[in-house]
C-alpha cells in the first residue's frame, strides 16, 4: 500500500496530523508475543491505551499484575521493512497522532513481558517454582509425585497425578486413575509459557493425540508471574475434567464425546464440571453489556496469516 494511500492528507511521517482532525475508521492488525494475529477496526481518535485495554479484555489477560497494581500494556507500531525500528506508542495519544494508519500492524504485550529474559530473574523464578511445586506435592503426597532434572533450579519436571480422568480404551472412553505429565521450562521462561506434554493416554478436548496441551494459560492467556504451581494445579483440573474448553479444541473426537449426554454424565460422575450452558453465557453477556453501557469496545477477529495475501 502506498504512503499516499496509507497516510491521510495533513499527516506527517511522524504521525502527528493537524489538531482536531475529523475521526475516520482505521483497519489495523494486532500481534502478541504468542504470534497470534488479529484484525480490528478502530476510530482514529481512540486513545492507544484504550485500544490496549480492549485487547487485554478480549484475550482474557489479567488487568492487574501480581502486586495488585494495574497491568501496563506496551503497544508498538511495527515497521514491516525493518522491525528493529518499530516504535513504542504513548498510551495517551490517539491512534491518529501516534501515526497509526490503515493496514498498520501493532505489537501488543504486557509491560512485564517486554524485552529479553534477565538471567537473574529467570534463576529466581526457577528457584521459587521449585519450592512452590514441592510444597504443592507435599500437601497431597498420595496424589501428586514430582521428579526433576536438577536438585536446584530445575528446568524439567515429571509429575504423576493420581486423580480419576478419562482415556480412550479399546471399547471407547474409559476411566483412568494415573496421569504422567512432562513440563519443560524453555530458555525464555518465565516470559513464555512452559511446554507441557501428557505422557500417558488421556481423552480430553484440549490435548491432542500426541499429548500436547493447549488451553488457557498455556495458550493465549499466559503471563509471567503466574508461577509453575498455579499451572500444575490447572493441569490437575484438566486431568479431572474440571477445566476444559469445547470451543477451541485440539481433539475433535474427545470434544464431541464431552458434549454428548454420555460424556457429561461421566464427567459429572468423576467430579468434573458441566459444559457451560447457553443460558449462563447469555446472562453473563447481559451483565457485561449492562456494565459497559455507553462505551463501544473494539472488536478483534483472529487472522490466518496464510489468508491475508489470498
């Protein structure tokens, strides 16, 4: 797209146009640290920080940090030809004044994940994680067993959960009483989520046949500061069907079963949670609409990178 088409008349290369411009619609793209990409339509007089707030809410990211203070967002205007020249945008500027124009791409991330991993911060996180996971296992030693690849600041965990779940047997879904999970903390942890793989068979909508897990804080809602013990508790809930998502699935067959009357009966019998009912979702939507009355929020649409040039 040419510069003349991309920049409205009167807007300079630095993005500061004439004051009091007539607002116009901007079609832009949002990327985040996980590599997900969304398209959005926003008004040119929208503040950068308001766009960030809408995106945080859309993704379900925490709006407050572990210290209880509001979570600050980082918004960068990506230079497609030279990413190193990408520009951080002030939150109190409008999109127009910040230089955001049609078809531009913004990188959106919490301030706590901006930049490279500090080695001391990583070591501190590994030590704290080890202490908290050991404490979690000690609180229920009959049900949770943990082994690690090091006695100090480990980067690989193997956990065994002895809770009733579901696996696929020769005759269909059946109960299983033991789960083994591998957790690997990559070099850029805790800025990125751990890599989790189920080592024993499991039949779950959000775990593929190879044991890869994609759900909640292991996908789009991961943020530093959650702590490994929190993620371990989430994995226990996954094993017990107390945590599952029937909308973004990794195992279609398991999702179909979980939606069925047979699946729901089994899930409830082992102490799992029922599927969210449409009425519950509608009531929650009504509460949100009432709470947000008077403000039109930005809508984001997931983009498949391979479709953009089609």
